[in-house]
């Protein structure tokens, strides 16, 4: 599906979940979704035969601490791809600093398991319903979340031995 | 029984730890622990100008760094909305395919070695060495190549490249034939890899696996065909697929992909748009340092046309060849070294692009360009806030998804099967751990 028709389809079919289009993503279709409706939206676009977004290519987050136009501090980005239709949809969900949590996508795609652990590790965003949300790249006992904008890049922490 | 495999173990290419639960010799559970090679790639990219991230991308996948370089540059170029020159696109395709071959050679060679076929490893490394020498010829380094630039490439192909590449292709074909002779009907090898590490098509898709791994299950998804980037739509090549999704199919898929890459290389060489016509310099070649000194004293007569002998590390960045592989967009592309050293416009242009607080500034926005890495879909999600530094750089490393599915691959097989299965994953610590 072409980008315009893809966006139109998503906006009309899932009008109660979609907040709007995310124009900042260049050359790809991108929508912003309500946080509360996220998991049902992801499950719906996966099984929607016209969209058939069956692959979760990537899941990441952005920290907009130093970005004044943005109201919420974090944004979680889902990179969905359809093998049969050969189109891509970026789904964004805004996450406030006061309650950094979104529903886990692991029931929809097992691939989300490691990606969500990485986002938790790097940004401190919790994924409700994740089977085992623990750090993946940093070690247990590491203080803070390094990809947050207020984490200094040259901060040093003691290297501790293995926990178990 | 719980058994610790790794973090340092000869068969764990790089550093990774697998805690396997065993019942006799059968694996009942597996817990994969990664992060030992974490070097804060994404965080460090935010600290410097756009082109500063390029050396970091070299070190993500250190077996095929050129593909990483190019993927990153394509994302930034998408932010700008610029297209690189045609010759540049061809050169990018050529070096990407060379990297793909070196990656597959390493993967199969190392796996075969771990299964006892040491000769295969030596043969394949011999072919890889030829390609690495060629890569060194082009970029100046074997692994840490830093060849791509936003808007183009550091330098054009060197003289005599085409003949050398054709010779390397012929050599690699010979090596692949030898390896096929050694492995394809080898009972010891086949018994170790056939029906081992099986993953179904549905599971592979659910885990977001791409690349040769996904294709071994029978899905013909290849970014080069599905969403052609650069000039891939101008070449004829097939996407080999497997059937069973086991280690043997992955071996066959990788072998066939190398033949297909060589087909692309030969077509690209034939179609490569003509290079620049060397401009006669009339013997007016000046060392760059002398040129700078002379210019400080105001003696700049004839500098605009003069050729510069720059430091060997800057070889190929001169005026000849510059316009063919680099964008003409002055907001992005560094000027030719003759201009940087020889006239004030060039120097200012250079200054505006490299000095602190200046630099290249893509407009606000986010962009993602998928490319077919040697392990699967590779892409950089780059976010720009309009300044000279990326606001966020996110890499989608292809082997991350595969490693996430590793427990699924291992459980039910025997302890000895860890080695071939893990080898066929082709885990690259640099990109896996960011």
C-alpha cells in the first residue's frame, strides 16, 4: 500500500486509537497512537488482512528532554513491516516522564521481548506484562538509564562482578 | 544440570554467555546473556557531528563494516533529501557486495572449523584475504574503513581496481567450488548440521528474524529486492531460499548468496558509469603543507588549478574523482582537498562543515532506511533536531533478533549442537551489544 492510502486506512479504521499522523518521519508512514489503546491497536494491525503487519522489525524509544515543542518526555517507536504487502508503518506512542510505562507487545510478537528489555535498560520505560523485564546490555546493579538525555555520557560507574 | 557456555569460549565468536540446562545431553533450557561488548554506540553518536559517527559504525559489524557505513549515511541523506551521484551508488553497491561475501566467508569458514573442517577455514580465509586486500586498496584500511561520507564516499576507486576485483572474484569462485567439494557430501559435516537448529517459518517471522536466516525457512524476503535502494533494481540476481530452516539450509543459502553477490559485482563493473577524466596538472603538484604556508603569505597565484599532494591517508580525496562520488551539495559534501588548501572558498566550505558548532545540519525529522546487511535487515533510525549533532541514532542490528530466538533454536537439541547452531547465527558482538 502506498503511504497516503496506508495512513488513510489506519486513521479511518482505527480512529479511536490513533491520535494523528507523525509527519517528522520522512518517507515512511507513521502514526501516533494513544497509550491506553496501544496493545489492542498492535494486535489489530497485525491481524488486519489489509495491513498484515506481521513483523516487528524494531522497537526503540526517544528521549525528548531537550526538545521544547514536545509535551511528553519519551516516545516509544514500533517499526512494523508487512511481508506480504511490502509496506512499513511506524507506530509511536507518547510516554510522560511521571509514569514511564506502556503495555508490553510480547503477547503480539515474541520479538518484542529483547527489544523491550533494551528500552527498559536504556531509557527506564517499563513494559507492563513483560515476562521478565530485566537489564540486557548493562549489568544488574547499574545505576540509571544511559540513553536518557540527562545521563552524562562520560559518567563512570564501578564495574561489579557477576551477580550469580 | 546447569552448564555455563561462555562468556569466553572458543566457539562463542566474541563474548556471550549461554546458561544451558541439561538433561543428560539434551538441552532443556537456555538463557542467553549479552552486553559484554557494549560500547555505548548510540550514546556516543549523540555527542559529535554527523560524520563523527561513521567510524563508530565501522565497529558495529566488523566483518562487513562497509554495509554499516553506507546504511548510516543513507539515513542521514534521507533526512536531507539528497541523492548521491550515480557512480557513487555503483561504488557503494560494489563495496557492499564485497563485504557481504567476506561476511559469509567468515561465517561458513568459522562454523566449518568448529566442526573440524579446518581446511575449509583456511581456504575461505584465503579468499577473504584477497577481498580484504582489495578493500584496503579502496579505503585504506582492512576493517576500520570509514569509507562512506554523508553525501558520498571518501574517495573514488583506485586505478586498476576492476582487474583486481575480477581476479578476486575468479579466485573466490574457485575457493567456493573447493569448499563445496569438501563439505557438501561430507558425512561428518552433514550429520552435524542437518535437522539441527530448526526454526519454523512462523517462529522466524514472530521473532523478527531477517536475512539468510529467514530465507533458510523458505521466505524470500530480501531488502535488495523488496525495497530496492541505490541501484539494486538494475541488476539481475536471485534470492536463494531454503526449505527446512536448519543449519544445513543456512549453509546452502549463504553459499548461494555469495555466487549471487559475485553476479551483482560483475554486472556493476560492466555498468559502472565512466570515471573522471584526469585533468592534466602540468607538473604543478604542491605538497599540501607547502601550499598552506605559501597561502599564509598571500602567494596564491595559480592555486585554484594546482593539484595537491595530500597526506597518504587522504589519498583519493582530491579534485579528480571528487565530483563523481560525492554530492555537489555544499551543505553536506566536503570540498576537494585542492580547494580546501588552495582557495578561501574551499577553506570556508571545509570550515563550515567540520568545525565545532558548524557542521552539517539536516532539517528536523526522523528517517529510517533499511538495507540488506549480511545478516539481515540493517537500518539506522536517525533523529535530527536541526543542529549539527544527531539527536538520536538507533541501529537495528540484524543478529539481535536472531539471538533473541536462540533459546528456541537450542532447546531440544543436544549439547554438541550448540556449536553449529550458534555458528550459523553468525553473531557479531559489536552490533549485538551496540
